[in-house]
C-alpha cells in the first residue's frame, strides 16, 4: 500500500522525472521549480512540515497561484485569522437564503483546487501522470453556485440546491467505502502538513469494469464549510477513472465487512 507519511517518503518523490501538471518529462535546460501541494499558504507556520513538494514546469505552476490565494484566505476566515487588507483577494458577501445567513465567496473554484491535489497525490503515490481530462466526480465540503449577473445574488437554482443535494447518495457511498477500508488499514495515504492535510484512497470499479479511485481529502476541519441547517457538515470525497487503468501498486477495496461508526455519513474522516 503506497503511502507518504514520514519525511523520507516525501523526499523520495521530490524529483519525479515528469511535471505532474502537464505530464512532460524534464529535459536538460527545462525551466523547473518546486510546487507545494497543497500550497503552504493554506497552513499555519507550525503546520507546514512535512509538505508534499513536486517538481513542475514554471509555466504550468504559475497558472495555479490565484486559486491558492482565494482558498487560503477562506480558510483564514474559518479559523479567525486576520487577512492583510493589502493582500486580500477573497470577495465574500453575506446574504440571506431561505431565512438563513449564508456567506457567498466569488471566483473560488474549489473543484479546480481538488483536481490539482488529486493529480499531485496520484503522481506522488503511483509515480505516473494523471491527465487533466480524466473522468471524475468531486463532492467538495461546500456548495458551488452561479450568481445572478445583475444583482450578484444567488440564483433561484442555488436557493433550491442549498436545501437539497442530488449527489448525496454517491457522497454517502464513497464516505462509507473509505471508512470501511480505513478501519481495515487498507488505503493508500498521504498525510502531510503536520497531519492537517489527509488524503486516503482505495481502488474499485464501475459496473462496466472501469477501474476508479475513490478518495477522501481533508484540510483542517474544512467540513465546517457546510455548517448550515439543511446543509449538514460533510467531508470532501470523489472518484476518478484513469484511461490507463489502475496503477500496478494501487490498493484494491476490501470486500470484507468490518464494524465502524458511521454517524456522520457524509464525512469519510468523521465518526
């Protein structure tokens, strides 16, 4: 079962021969830098060891900085950390939806952030590139929505989706699979940033036989993003299905049943 937990584990993957973002092999004279995944700015100074650091092309890495800043500032607000006004990028608005107070953040593409983390973890665990167009489904800890272009307020569709979730069944299923395998100590794992970033995954398959990786990702207590009546706390889960199939060293989901608490059915790291 591949894992990155100890410092020596992370050192071994710092010099993979390819860019995890574009898949291109590094050649003599390539313009290369080092990418922290997730970005160090998301974490308190005391939580920045041990990070996952991967080599990337400078041009590939530069495209990701804006989303890192936005998510980092959102996590700052969740933990009550002040944001320097001169560096503030997060556009947050407090509105009332169905009688409840909701914080709306604009231009925060959390799906893009999750996709980047998953691609980095896949490269680090299995030493292979995961293309950006790989089929996937992500269930983040907060709801995304379109805003009305004229008023800047959530659309009627958002009002409806806030109180219902058509993907709850899949979210609960993935959480259960991960809990089952974590109890059995049967997951591939990345545990970085002083334990404040946790990633567990296990491999299964769809009805048509297509191999898929089911994963859970936790950064601090970001399941609190969903703390709202009618939209309960939930962790981040998802799946992706590489065209190349399951990596040779990947861990396959157990078919054995183990008892485990499952009160928080939408959080793979919860009780």
